[in-house]
């Protein structure tokens, strides 16, 4: 459990056969990982959209609270 927060450094590059050959020549262990770039972008877009929506909702609540237009805020 303690190892999950340990920082590790990885090298990622575009795949070329010469990179694999160089790693094998130097006897460096490696792992091939494939990733669909659209999925990475969708995660970024979802996160950005949720921040924008949450910020807008918070600002609207603050606006209506200051100007008293919300039904559950009664002015004395």
C-alpha cells in the first residue's frame, strides 16, 4: 500500500523499431503500452467541462444570494 504513492519516472516516445532494438541491445527492460489519443482528449474535455459547469453554478448561486433572488434566501 505504501508503494502506490512512490514517484516513478517513465520515458514515452513514438514507437519505432530502432527504439526497441536499442533497448534490447542495452538490456533495458521495457513495456509497450498503446493508448487511443481520443480517449485521453475526452477525459480532458470532460474534466474541463465539469469545471466550467461547477464554476458557473457556484457563481450563479453567489449572484442570486447577493441580490436575493433565490426563494430560500429571505430578506428581513
